[in-house]
């Protein structure tokens, strides 16, 4: 299996932190030297290990933003 490389090109923010110190973050990440994408996943405190996550292109992030804005404006109880 080929090695996967990554570079966090911009740290956008921490969404949460669990009891083990892992943080769920939104970052711009370049995977295998490709164009950076929005990336949401958990990272260990040293950023050596990570959970499975999701990457989004700019267009996908814009659509997600619209969907979240609409959903949050409805004040849906959870």
C-alpha cells in the first residue's frame, strides 16, 4: 500500500476536545501534495495519529454552509 502524506496548510479551528486530549478540528489539508481541501477529523495531541474524517472541496463546503445555515435558522430541537 502506498504511503499517504499530508500537510496541514491552515488551521481553521477546534470544534471539540475529548477526554483523551484528541481534538476535532477544521483545517485545510493537502493530501499527497494535492490542492488543500477542507478537512474535519480528530487529531491526537501530537498530530501523529488521526481518526477517519471527511474532506470537502470549496464547492462542497459552500453547499454544506448553505445547508447548515438553513437548518440552524429553523431552530430545530435535538
